[in-house]
C-alpha cells in the first residue's frame, strides 16, 4: 500500500501526526453563553476580566485585633503595647468605627478592616487584660495579616484567559467575582459510524457469523472522557453509497467523524475512497507503523478530521490515544497544558522480556502491581482480537520505534486507562 | 484545643485519617439498574458473568484462507502446498461449506470459520494461481490466526467484578456480551452547606463587609470530579439552630455533609457542637497539623461523614484532596486501584527554597514548567486567602511532615489539579 508520498513502506506514528496536524486547528464548535454552575470542564472562548476589585474591601486574614500598625512598633513580651478596645467588628457588616490612635477593634478572619486600621495583630500575640484593655506583645507592619482591596484581582485585570479549561477553583473564582454567565466553546461533537455486515447491536439476538458492536461503546466513553460529545450514527452495511451518505451527513452535524468496524482490506479501501471523494485534502495516511493499529486511516475533509479505525478493540484504544484525543483537544479550543498527557502516564518496570520489530511503535496491555515500593507493568498475553485483555489491563506500555524490544526490569512509559 | 485523645497539640494528617477511616465503609448509596450507555464511570454493585460464549463461534484474526492445518504442514517457498478454493466466506454469514481435505475457503478478519477448518493462513503467505488454486508457502499450526469460540470469555465466567468502576473498554465488553442493563451503585450525594453572615450568592449585589460564595462552587466541581453528586443546600446564618436543622436534613437526603465558610473560632466551635449533638461518634478530630487546612473538622454521624471545612479557598482544596476525595471513593463502592492517586501526582524539582515547620505537612500552590527536559515546580507566592493564586496554579507540592523545608532542586511530589 502506498502512502501519499508514494512510498511503499508504512509511515511512522510521528509522520502520520505531522501530516494530520498540518491541517489544525480544524473545524471548531460554536461559542455559547452558559451559567457558571454548568461550566466545569468547559473551555473559555473569551478572556475573563475582573468586573470589580476582589476583595471589594480590605479584609483580615486572621482572628485578632485591627490596629494602626504604628501603635504596635517595638512591642515585646517584656514591653507590650496597650491599646483600648473600642469595637467588635461583626462578620458581613461595614464597621461603624473609625479607628483612632491608641485604639483597636476585635476582628475575625474575613472581617472588614475599619477605617484608620492598616494591620491585624493575631489573637495569639495579644492578651485581653479587662473589658477595654488589650496587651500586644508583637509588632505588626503596615498591611500585615490583611488582604488589601483589589489585591486578589484589580477591576479590569484579566483573571482567566480564552482557551482555558475551567477547573473547580476557576469556577469558584468566577463566583467570587460575581460573574454568573460566561462564553465557552461547545464541546466538539464526534460522529461514530459502525460498519460491517457482521456487526449487530447489543440488544439484537445473535445469529451465527454475527458479532455485537463493541467499538462504538468503547469510543463513546473515550470521546466523552476526552471532552467531546459522542454522536452514535448506528450500524451500516459495507456499501460505498451507504457509507458515503452517512459520512456526508455526519460532516454537517458534527466536528469529527470516526468510521469503525470494517477490518477487511475491502472495507478499508472503501473507507479511504469515501474520505477522498467527499473533499480535499482527503486521506492523509493509510497504514501506520504501529502495533496494534497498523490499518489506521487518517484524513481531513474540508476542515473536519475523518478517521477510519481498525476493527480490533485494542487497536481502537491505541489509535484513539495517539490520533483522536489530541484532535479533540484542539477542536475543544483548549490551550492544553504540556502536562496534560503527563497526567495519564507513569513510569514502570516491565515484568518480562518483550521483543519488538524496530521501526514499529508497539503498545502492550499491562496490569500494574507494586513490588518493593516500585511499580511493575505485567504484560497481558492474549490474542489481539480479545476484548477481555483490555478489561483486565490497567494501561498500555509503549515500546518505542527505535527499539528491538525491552528486557525485564527496563523502565517503560505506561498510559493509564 | 484538645483532640479526642485529650492532648493539647494538633494531630497529624495520618492520625486524622486513621480516626476517620476506622468508621469506613460509611453510608452507601442505593443500587440501581441502568442501561450500559449511561454506565461510564459508574461502579458495579454485582459481578458480571458472561451470559454466552464470546466469541460465539471461531473467528479469523487475519485476512487469508481458512484451512485444515494438517494440509499445510511442511509447506515452504520452495515446496508449497496447493489447496483448492471452494468458497468465499461472507462477513456476517454462517459458512455453508464443510471444508474437506485439500480444500480452502477465502476469509476476512472477523469471519466465521467453516466446519472442518482449524486455522487461517495469512494472505501474505499465499498466492492465488488461478480461480481455483491457492499456493501456500508457510505452514500453520492448529488454531493459528483463529480466536476459538469462548476463548475471550466462556459462558458463566466472571468478566467484571463487583466494585469495578466502568471504563470505556469495560462498557464495550458488556456490549459485546449482549448485556444492555447492569446493576450499579448510585453516585454518593454530598451536601454542601455554606455558612457565614458575610457570605452572599454570586448574583446578589455586593454590600460593604459581604463577600461572594466561592467555596461551594469549588467544592461542587471537586465532588463531581471525584465521582459524587454535589447537592447545594444554600447559604445559612451562623446560628446553632439554623445550622443544626440543615445538617440534620442533609443527613437524610445525602451520604456526606460538608459545612464550609465559617473561618472564625466561634463558627468552628458551632460546627463541632452541631456534629457532636446530632449523633455518635461525632467529632473525631478538630484541628490538624496541616498548612493550609489547620482548622479542619472531621466527624461521623451514625455512618455518614460530616466535615467542617476551613474558609480559605486554598485550604478547602487541600482538605478535599486529603480527606474528602478518599471518603467519596469509599462511598462509591469502588475497589479503588492503588494507582488512582498516582494518576494525579507527578515528581518535579522545586524551583526555590521553601522553609517549613517540622511536624506539619505543608501544601504549596505551584505552576509547572519544563527546563532541559525536567519538570520544575515554581511555588506561587501570595497570601493564603487569595483565590487567584489557585487559578494560576497547576497543582500543589507537598512538603512532608518530617522536613524543615525543601532546597531548590529537591524532588517534590505534586498533585496536579
């Protein structure tokens, strides 16, 4: 099979990714305004500017006494400062008092500083001598134990950038700023088209020769975990006109199309022909030096990525992680951190020798176990078509392209499911 | 403040966790039967047994020719075996043919083996000489390139265990087995009660002395990310009767209760009194040697965990990761893998010296950056009450209890947000 450069051999994973991402950023979903309570995990489509100073007033960060700091200068255990208690500041109330020289006011964490005060002495550094007299044994500098008005965010300052994926604390910050609705990108919709005359739905009764649809269920979960919305189109017969029609419709109502199921050579050629016929640039690669996942097809129609996935469940998983997850991330509009992938991988020692062909990247299902405080990856043996190998696995270990394999005890990178 | 053992000093994080998890497994949510398409991330409440053999019939794992393996023994490039092509097996069809000695049938990946055949020769090891004659240049052993009926899962074999949290490939396996509905635990409901006379909702207009509710928005996202359902109860005044009523109601309609907002000493004592008065064992710890998070209160009422969280947003985050996330995991009914926490942590080098008091576990907000291929954690400086420190952070670095601090370049463990 020839790739687009006319060579006979399979292209590498890296080359395939380069061919594909040359067409990034791909088709984007619409922008939509949503309430912050529904915004967890969504991606901002506009910068967020602080509409007000945060906090709106100077607040104490300690339980103690609001003071003029100059009244405490030089105070020690041996030579304390003595201040007159003139008020207790109630939570949620604006203090009535204006603090004069030599006076102090009781204040709790989060309380509003009275006019005149510029610092708070911690309760632990004071002693109340009687109803009116407070002994201070440690000086405070101006601003000590106080968050100034606007110190957290100043009005019109950018607090969150367009392209940021909202985490719980970011939504908390929006709430704190009084922002209740925000502009985000909708999640990219990814169509799943199952093909194959042998494939039936899980609730159909099983006739000899038929198998139930596994991949569209696995893909739906992977898509939603990657921040997309899976749109299941159904199961279709391996016929050019039928597949072409459903791919064409899917390109109209979703941002990406996955065609899965057909494992035979004929079906794959049919998938490639549909992608090429629907628009340029069409098929970018057809066959990758990857195990499992060699028959992977990647293409772009207009600005929408279209993938033809191998039929083996294990290959579907590997190809999703390599090609589809990063494509969904780009379509989400998210400026993904370089540490996001790091979050899904750990280092482990491989528990047995694995041989591999150099020039091919290989992914092996592994279960993880701890031995003497170290993490070991135990390769799960089993034919590549088995689905229970995947349900028993904790992740997949990668044997890089330039290696002949790995020796027992070698460190490998494991992508955790 | 005295802990339950009557000591004056604060207890360690480890001691607090031991006191709490002595009462595990806590209150559990109900079991419910759901369709598999809604089951991603849910926890099985019953074992799953295969209702049928999977696959239901022997299938080819290659494109090629179904053969009697004995017909190929000894075949080489120089001395090929010659077999007569008698049929092409169509995908999804039961083969009509019964394969006799010296015959073969064309088969695609996933195709059903005809009666009589016991192996498949890969297309690459054959040559079609004419319409009827196939040359075989490599022998196959019995079962080669075939998945046997029941090889993936045998009828009545356990394929997934009770307590397993369903991943995409597990749902795929259920679909493949024809299982469309399963028994799971409902997600645990976690009530969030915001207290504090100074706290107002984000959509209320801001008066001097008031601040908007941040923590209940942060907590709602953290709870849902940990596999729970957040139930926001609203904002309540710091009065014993009011707080007691809402906690009592929350204990009836949820599996865990979080009380957040009150940072002052008085409010914390009120929270502790409510927990103690509502049922035994009551408060288990009140104050932990942890920064931020020292005022944390942990208790159990009957079998439901009840927490009093510090008011500082950074402390809420740290206390959630240490105490609440593992409690939700237990209530989910999930047999959590020991590698789940690993997934959220990475090793990094700290970018500056940080001093710390031994005997106290300290968590510092950090941003991550790559320098010469290594990951460095840059501590974010800022007063502990600031929320924008958290929005700028990629995670938190831990300085363990037994250390005086860390030196620039030391390896630290970072929990990624």
